[in-house]
C-alpha cells in the first residue's frame, strides 16, 4: 500500500473477537504483552517508508495494552533512526480499574471474565492526529473508527456532522476486511482475477461521500457487486449503530465511477446510542474432538454402533456438552478409499480434563471391537481450551476514553453529546410495512437450479449470531428475490437454522436481503460450536441450494 500509490493514512484492523481471547491469555502469562506482535514486525519494514512519504498509520493492534505497544514502537523507531511521533488511545479495557470497578459496570457478568473491552469510536484517534501523531495505536475500537477518526481530524467534523460521519462509517466498513472488497471471498470470483486481489482504499470527501478504489496494477476488481458483498458482511438491519453515529445502510447508494472505482453517496446518519457495545471473553473449558472414519457400506449403521458403544462412557462422565455429526462425504462405487469414506465427529466439552481423557481412552479401546474398517483421523489428544464470547452494552458515560498524545498529555474524550435515548440503537426486522418491496415478477416458466446462478451471498459472525447477506445485480432479479426468499423459505433451504430465531432485513438500494440467525454459532467462534464456527460459508451453502428460478433471469 505504501509503494503502490499516494495515500494519506494506512489503517489496520487486528482485533477479531477470537483475537481478544488469545491476547487475554497472552497477557495472563506476561503483563507486558497483550498487543498484536505481527503489527510490530510489519512496522519494522514499513515505518521509515511511511514517514518519508508523509503517510500516517492508525491501527487497533494495541489490543489489551496500547500503551505497551506505543512504547515498543518508540523503541523500534529509535533503533531504526526514524523520527516518529507516537500516540495511543486507551480506556476501552473495562477490567483496568480492578475487579470491583468491573463488577459495578458489568454486574454478575464480570465473574470469570478474561477480557472485557468497550468498542470506542474515532474521536480519540482524531485527537491524536490533530496533535501531530504519525502513528496512532488503539485498543478495542469499532472497525469503522479507524476511518472515522482520520476523516474527522482531516475535515474538522464535529459530533453533530452525522451524515458525514455515517458516510465514513460505511467507507470504513468496506475497508475493514481488506481484499474482501476487491474480490476476495467473492461469490462470482470467476468473473475477475482472484489469485492476488489488491487492497482497497477510500477517497473520502468533506461531505462523507467516498470512492472505493485500489492501486493501479493490483489484482482483483472494485465493482458495485464486490462493494455490496462487503457492505452486507457482519451487519444486521438498516441501522448500523456505533459510538460515533448510527449509519443508515438503507440510504447507501453505490454508483460506478470508472474502472475499479465505486462511489458511495447518500448515506444518512442518526445519533449514536447512549450505550457502547462491549465484548467479554471467558475460558469455557476444554474441547475434545475425535473423528471416526466410516468406509464403504452401511455408513448409518456403523455410526449408530459407535454411538451406542460410547453412550455409557459419556453418561458416566456427564460432560457439559456432547455433539455428534455425521458428514456423508462418501460416494457409492468410489474409485478411491477416501471418496468411499464418511466422517463421524464427536466433540465433548467440559471443564474437567479427566472427561476428555476418559472419552479418548474409550475411543482407542474400540479399535479392535467396533465396526469393520475402524480407524480415526488422529489419536485423541489432550483437548484444547475453548472460549466464550458475550456482547453486552454499557453506559457510554461510564467508559473513560482517553487520547494519549505524542508528548504524553492525556486528553479525556467525552461521549458524543448527540445521542439517542435508546439502549442499543438496534433496529427491528425490516420486513414490515415500512419497507416498500418491488412489484413481483409476473408468472412464467421456471427452472430448478442453484440459487447462486442469479444471487451472490456473503456470511459472517458476531458472537453467537450469524448473518447471511444475499444480493442480486438487476432490478428484474430483485423483483423476484425480494418475494421469493422469505424467512420461511430461508429456513427451509438451510435446515440447520430452523430452530433459531431468524430476522430478515430488506435493503432495496443494494438489491439485498440480510438474514440474521441468532444462536447458530453457540457462544461465539472461540467455542467452536459447529463445523463452520464463524459462518463464513453459510452463504455459499445457501447459493448451492436448488430453487425454482424464472427462466427470464437465467443465461
């Protein structure tokens, strides 16, 4: 990014939900740790180049210890002989003032917490940049804050400039996952060079509008469809609440602006909620997994035999959770043994390590006393710790957001004075009379084909919730999709979602539907509750399901 063309700011998002658990365990071993070590390694290569080119760096790599990372950056700069002004943002760590303060803020939820961090906005970043910082590192901030902070500092936006801030939030959301906006993980990847997609950049204007593009000569593509895919990623309804502003995703308009250029405009902003989202992580216990290989005939009967043989062991240990899944990867009359085999996965979770040892020993003891062809993909291990993620909401006034300027001055950052009275700033499902759906297509001949022939999808996770965004690329297809893919149809196509609450949100400007499945991922990615723990491929599963598509939409 530094060598490919002109830039004002390079941003970096290092803090997935799972990362906080990892950093929390690192900090427990070494109090001076808790920050993203990869960032410092990357900075060693690029810091001098960034300073020479006048490019500022803003990253949330500080994790649980932004002050510690800032100090390491200053040491690195001294060693490299690069004059650099380093600032950092703190105050997100709700455990920093000790257990009693955490209990007052979180109540009973504070018990057993490894990390507890509020999602801060971009105001602290803006204060650091206005004070002349070359590098700003933060702890937990919203992903979009890495863009709203620099934009607010550059244009002098105030908290009341809601539309401008909302436009920057949308631009930040497009940038936050890097190459996902330029063809990475893209449903129609065969239409572009997806081997090495370039990273996106945003040209932001004073009114908050932006153009998403990429450096010349880099791979992938920036199109209305690639940007739409990223806009739908890990979102819910029309309102996208954050500490700086609530962005109205139903007002976003995307327009082509030349080759590899997409203009984002029309974004409206509403006041942010009076609360901040906070992510809590805990160590849940140990996860033990055993995978049995079932080959050839009578797959279902072989699976039933193993389960019956282990029932008494599992019943005697009373583990916290037991999960069996049978993946029918086998095919009839297969030419290779692997293609003739199915996988039976047993997952046991419990706080007592003895449970895993007992189950593992029982599985090994079956080696000569179970179904024909018995073998495992690997011997049972000691088990791996798993975590639990929980999202809660805390009063923004109770969080001490502080910008620590390059000269060490600590500047308190007050919450936005323009706030709603509501608690979480969320939105109800948008499938009611407030949303104007297009007229349905007239009846005509259909063909039963995969949904993905006409629709793209992008899915992801927020804690235990999964979202699946689905979009089409023509008004005719939108007239069909908006009426065809109801919540009931979605559940029927994806039976794993049938027992969970599902919301449908309609985004007509994007020709998109966004489905939110509450509880599909259990207690979050760190708990590894299902085969695809972050729901990354649920959208592709949906696209592979066969539906009756009007022939007028098909090639």
